[in-house]
C-alpha cells in the first residue's frame, strides 16, 4: 500500500503506467505472499524510483482545496446537468438534463468559475 501512496503523491501523471505496475505488484503479492513476492516488490519499487515524476495533480488538488477553503458564502453549485436524477422530482428540476457523456463542450465548472484552471 505504501507504494501506491508514494506513486500517487510523487509520480502523479509523470508515468501513466506507474499505477498499473504498482497495483499489479500489490495483487501479485496478495496472491503469492511473503517471502516469495519479494522480487515483485523490488521490481515495483525500482520501476517507481526510475519513473518520471510530476507534481501537477498534487499542485492542482492543493489549489482546488484552497479555493474551497477560501470561498466566502455558499460554495458554488455543481452544474445541474452533471448531477444524476434518480427521482422524478430531480428530473423535473433539470438534474442531468442535456448531459452527453464525453461532450467536451459542456460546462463542468460551477457558475462563476468557468474560467478557473487549477492546472496553471
């Protein structure tokens, strides 16, 4: 588990295969057990140590959290088209209306935050 935490904290988007490698190592160790899985742990550790590192996700997450903490008044509402509508009332109120999976033209940020980019 420490490998999974380390990789998400330090590697982020630096190596797109790092999470796959770490989860595969975790599962292999779960099935095989110690001490036989020591080579698997060593391989995963070396892979993660050599992988490209990126703080992009951690930095963006920090900026998003700070934005929420510093928000004065009520927090901005999630756009209704992104909210699921499990009841008839919610459908009537517009929850999930006009949502199209994978549509890049939809607004995903709350009103008033349309131009906020936490990845800058």
